[in-house]
C-alpha cells in the first residue's frame, strides 16, 4: 500500500468518525478543501459514494459504513506497526529483550540495568537468564550476553567486551587443595561445566608446558554456582570465572589451587541478530554496558 493511499484511508476513517470535514482538516493540519479532494478521489477510485454531504455535516452512506467497518482494523494494525517501528528506532524508548548467563545475570547485570534505567527510563527492559545460547531470531531477543570462547557463529553479529579470567578452586583442607600438578587431579574429582552433560577439557598452561585435563566424568552441570557450591562442600575441583567464586574465596570456603597453571581466558561478548546496523536503543545499551563492565568485573574479582 502506497503512503498516499494509506493517508487517504486514514482521512476517510477520521471523517467517518467526526462527520465534519472542517474538523478533520484541523486535526490533520490541512484545509477542508484538501480533505474534500482526498475523499472525492477515494470515491472515484472505488466507484461508490462514501458520504452524503450537507451544508452542516457529512454522513456515511451504507457503502461507506460497510467500507469503514472493514478497513478500520487493518488501518489500526498498520498504524500500530508504524508506531512500534518508530519506537524501536528511538534511542530512549521502546522494548529491549536481553538474554544473559544465569550467574552473570544474578551477580553483575542488576547494577548495570539500574544505571541504564536511570539514563533511559522509557526503555522497557525484559531479561531472560539461561546458560545456553538461544536462537536470537526465533526467541526474539535484541541481544545476548555470553561468556565463552571466541565466537564462531557466522550468522550473528558479536562484540567482544573484555576477557573473563578463570581459576581452579577447591575446598581448603581437602586432598584436592594440596595437589602440585594437574596430572595429580583424580578424574572423578574434576567438576565439569557443560550445557549438555558432556565432558569438559581443561587446557592448562604453565610457561611453555600445556596439559589437558578431562573434567565432568563424574559430575557436570550447566551452572557455575552449582559447581562452586559443590567444590566448597569438598566434592572436587572446579574451573570457574573469578567473579563466580570471589565470595567463596573471601569467606575461605574455597582456595585457589595450581596458581601457575592457567586456562585461556574466556570472552565476555555481546551477540546480536544480523542487523544491518544496530537500532539506537540497542546501541545505547551496548555502549553503556561496555563502559560499566570493566569496573564491575574488577570489583567482583
């Protein structure tokens, strides 16, 4: 539908409601003569008379009433879609749907969202927490926050924010806390992080020496908080981001082990659907997120 056709139909519906071309002209900021010409052109195109004109008012013909009833829902739907599109492309209004990892969402995201809402109170934020990377388009997310290895998905846009460091931890006094080499770790004591109950391979390096440790043979979970709690209870060794275990370390429930053996850092990354360019409200959140994250992550560590 061309914009001129949509404008003519909107004018017709307003005239059907107001029954006065002069009042329609005032609301549309135009002249009564322009409204009259628009309605006349629509009648010519349809081949029917839509209004009966008198000196005081206009009234719908039976054909006009039927036509108004049929097109009004469609025009309202088009207007709603137009408003949603305009709102979506405002930097300070609209809806923002974010998917984030569970632990990160609980520990870090609230502070960021509070600050963002102070700056953009008209943006409605919806948060979904899961440790699995969902289909951005099918699930209708505007962006996803992920902590993972370097992204390999060619069908989404991604933005690296910062590195997330991990450490090996165990309960103090447990046999696992005293090991001097990764090869001394019992396979059943290595608690694996996996979203699909699979084994996890820990790549650990010390200078020029690298060792691979298989984790998750006895216990695996798709949530870091669960693994941290199990490690603190003496169930084994966990390899987790520092921000997840920081409180356990401060209270002495966990201690770092094998500090010279380090895994590669993970990436904190923002994922987006394949936009040609980021909508303003999503770009605004992304910029704010990138500004705030370094300070928050350091504080939590």
